[in-house]
């Protein structure tokens, strides 16, 4: 099929799946800007996995701009190719994948945006499709998990972040990007004994900022425990903890050190490296993953585009570890 109606640019090789076009055949700037230049589809019907944008940053507490994250991640994803040369994963030879566009959020009303996100994801989940979300600030994970938990029950969570996002209230509001996982706990969306938070760091308002998380049964892995080491041993323990029950990956780009990912709203020094990010995501292979997100990319704080490029590659890695992806 043509990439653009009337053009001769192919979107696939001899495959029944959607396949990103090769830059050897189609110039990267050609076509509508979609995730990995995949076909755009109006809904998740018939898909095994779908990239979804949620361009919302009304819940941010510091620098705004994550509403432009999905757009920039899509633009930088033109560099991502068909196969994972490191792991051998061939997601486009295994799953039918497309970009289904963005959720139409309400930038003036955060609770209403949560409703719109929840309802959109209920439709995605009902179709049997696994959503891979381009954020947006971390508030969006709350309504996404509402939709997923309605189908799967409480889910496990691998959460990479500089912050636990378990605050209660800020400026009198209970919904914002720093309260996401407390709201999820209160509504029974998480299987708290299967929640792992990795990369937590930074100053705090409390001498024991992780007390609430420990009380819920979360495993908190501070960034200091990750410095200068491989995270493969940690991920072996995480896989055993998750078991075969449904689980979700939520990756805040500020989990990485701002030397690698400066384009975010609440950066914290001394974070994870991109190599450790790959170890975490690849370490989730074999788990019962029912959804993933990559949030808090705010492109205007990184003129190089590297933060969005990193985000696009991490989303590709998440696609590569979904159930059903084979290796070649």
C-alpha cells in the first residue's frame, strides 16, 4: 500500500503485518508523521498493539510542555527500524501494529481529561489491543490504569521514575502528575505486592519520602542502588515478583539522568543511564504485559531532540518485549 495515497512509496514488504518502511526505499521525511512511520488507523480494531498519544500536561508541577511530547517522539521515531538487532526481536513480523493517533484531551479541565482518557482506553482494551502510550505528563497513567484494571483486575507495575508519584494533594487538588499512584492504590488498580519503582531520587519535603510506598508493599529501588552497576540481577528478581499475572510498564523519562534526557519538566540529577533503561525494559520480556507508557517528554527543553529520540527507542523496546513477539 502507498504511504500517501497516489504515491509509489511502499509501507510494507511482503508481509501481512504493518511494517515500517525502509529508508533504503522511502526517504525518512516522506509521509504523515506517525510513530515509526507506521500506518495510521482510526481505532484499535484488528490490532495486537497500538501506539497512542496523550498530549496532556495540565497536571505538571514545574515546567510545562509534555503536551508536545507525543508529536516530537513520533518525529524522532523515524530513525527506528524494523528489527531489534541486539535482542533479535521482530515485533512487526509477530504483531499487527499501527499508530491510532491521539486522545482528544481537555486542556482546561484535568478531571475531564482523565474521563476522556479512561473512555478512550476502555475502547482500546475491549478490542484486545495492547496500548503503548506516548505522553503527556504522568497524570495520564491514572485513567489508563483505570481502564486496564477494569478488564484485568489489579495489575503489577514496573515504574521507572525519579519520583514515586504518590503524593496526596497539591494546591488543594488531588489529581496531578505527582499523585498518580496514590490514586491508583486508593481505587484498587494496583496489585501492591507486585509494584517496583526504580530510579527514585532527589530532595523531598519529608525526611522519609518513601514511607507511604513501603507501607503499601511497593519495592522502592533508589537511584543510589543502581549507580555503576548492571540492573540485570535486579530484573531477575522483578520477573520472579511479577509472576505470570498482568503487569504494566510506566516509564517517566526523568528516571534517566538529565545529561541524557534534559527535555523534561522535573529533572533530577544522578539518574539512570540509557543502557540501564534498556536492561529494565528487556528484563520484562516474558512477563504478561498488558500496557506500557513513556511520559514526561517536554521537547522545548532539549533542542537536540535527543530526549524524544530516547523516548521513541524505549517505546520500541517496550513493543519488542510484548507477549507474542518472536525472535529471528
